[in-house]
C-alpha cells in the first residue's frame, strides 16, 4: 500500500502545479511531455518488468523500481529548465513502471479471489487518500512558489516503502535459467517512442503531412513490426503473443487502453482548465480533481461484492456506462466553468472508473496461473499506460493547435475554454468506445480460481 502510494500521489501532484512550473521554467508548448514522457517510460518497461517478475521474483523488481523512483524524484526537484525536468520525469517513469504492476501482481499472488475483493478495497483506499493528499500538496507547494517539493516529498515515502518491502515481504521462487528478451524490449521502446513523438509534435514542430512527420510514423511502424517478428521467435518473449489469444486478457487490455486515455484527459487538463477559466487557485483546482480519485476507491471497494455476486462483465459494463455519462456531461458544460459542478461530475466519473478498472484486472489475474500472472497483470497496466501516453500526446497536440489558431495566448480564458472543451470532447468519444468494448468481454470472466 505504501509502494502504491508513491505512484498514486505522483499521478495528481504534478497536474496541479503545471502553471507554476511553466511560470518558473517556461516551455508551455512542451509541458504535455511532463505527462507523456513519464507515461511512455512507465508503459514500455512494464512488460519487461512483468516478465522479469515471472522469472526472478516480484520482490527484486519492486525494490529496483522504488530505488529508481527515489533518485529520479530528487533529480526532478533539482531541474533547471523544462528539458531537464522532462528527462528526469522519464527516469521517474522508469521506476514507476516497476512499482504499480508489481504491487498489483503481489496482491494477486497472496490472496484468493474472494479475499481480493476486500484487499482491493484497502489498496484502493490508498488512491482515495492520495487523491486528497496529492492535489493538496501540489496546490500548496505551487501557491507558495515551492513546486520543487512535489518531487522531494517522494524521498521519505520511497525510503519507507523500500524498508517495508525488504523486511516484510517474502516469496518462494523456483530458480532456473532464463533468457531475457532484450531485443524485443528495445524494439518496443523505440517503436512506441517514435509513434508518440509523431503524435505530440505533429502540427507543432512540423506539419502533419510533412516528410519528417511521415518518416517518424513510418519508423515507428517498422520498429513495431520488427518487434512482433522478434516476439514470435523469442524463447521467452517480453510480451508473449499468447495474451492476444486469451479472450479475457485481450479484451480487458483493449478496454484499459481506452480507459487510460479517458483518465489522462482529466488528470492532465482539469486543473489547468479550472485555473485558466474559473480563476481557481492551484489548491482549489487540485481539490476539484481529487473528487475523481475519491470516487474510484469507493467503487473499487463495492465492486468486489458485486462481481462475486453478478460476475465481472455486468459490473464493468455499468462502470463504463457511468464514465460515458460523466464524460459527456463535462464536455457539454466546459464552456460554462463551474468548480462545484466539475467536482460532482468528476466524482461520478471516478465511481465509473472504479467499477470498470478493478473488476477487469481481477478477472485477468483469475484467468491465468502464477507463472503467467506477472505478464497478464503487466499487460493490462501496459495497455492502460499506453493509452494514457498516446492520448496525452494527442490531446496535447489538440490543445496546442487550438492555442496557436487563437493567437498563441495560452493563458487567455477564451483559449483555455476552447482547448479544454476540445480535449474533453475527445475524452467523451473515447469513453463511448470504452463502453462499446465492455460488451466484448467474455460472459464467463474466469476459468481459474
């Protein structure tokens, strides 16, 4: 729970401080990279860490992730300009890529299906507490012009998490020789990085139909094709192709891909929208965003009882329906800024996310054996992170394009409302797709206890 708290707090603490960071370091056009590069590093390494966890054990991978997260947090706090902060955020993503998949996998290892319903509520409560602590700390640090402490605050938490895991968690593992798929990991990283670069910089650094843009997208596609070919022949592939033949894993991963995109549209842009359009302070904007992650653990705690009684599929469908309603509501009211109204809608969206995300993950863990659980859990988290990274880049491109078309004054209320409305509309479209995908989930969500 402490290890999960590291990632949970970091998910909200940065968003509320973006205006202060930009005011200090400059580089508004590049600020979406603070989210995209973090999510890219986190997502592309999740399959690697997950495979290592199945090979070497969960504990060493988790301890490595915590150590990297600690060092990178110190470096982020010491950043001297926007490019350096972006680089250090990438390193922070390298650490985060090991933490969340491992904590989720460990829960799947040590608790039965029935127990997980209760334990997921405990873990979800971490997100609930962090949803208040993160925005509050981020808003306070930004308001008092000490935004660097949003990163320094991670240091004592990292130390505590490392000590607790090192001393209290023990696992049994059958030792045998393994072959790590470094070639697959490298191809996946480069391919995704090129595709993300093309999405984020298209229409900003170069025209969408320019030779540079076409070359970047083509290069990304080639590397991804090579990755698939390598995975087909690798003895122990970093992303085994069997996951695409398991209906529960494949459909859940696709649903979480879209879920991640909808989620980042709010966590990255709600604070900036409220500060720029409604005149909210960073602290107030952070608290409004906190309602999103307050609703999540409430639903997560309730979802355990519901999926044990009705099955995974009906609960997930209901959750995605709630997300869709909330997403449409935010898109419709965006032109008339209201902090209380946005907070209420975000709470409803958080409930929907909780009913969709937790049951889908438990369904996947329950459908595979121990030696496959790390990869299966990692695949779901990988898909969610990829959705966040790609959609963060796409929405950043939308916001930058609208700002440029309106004269480039990114702080003008009219520009903020216009760009935010476009971003929230894109999130609503994605929510509609997620709702449709929920019906593709198998009616029998598990074949293993």
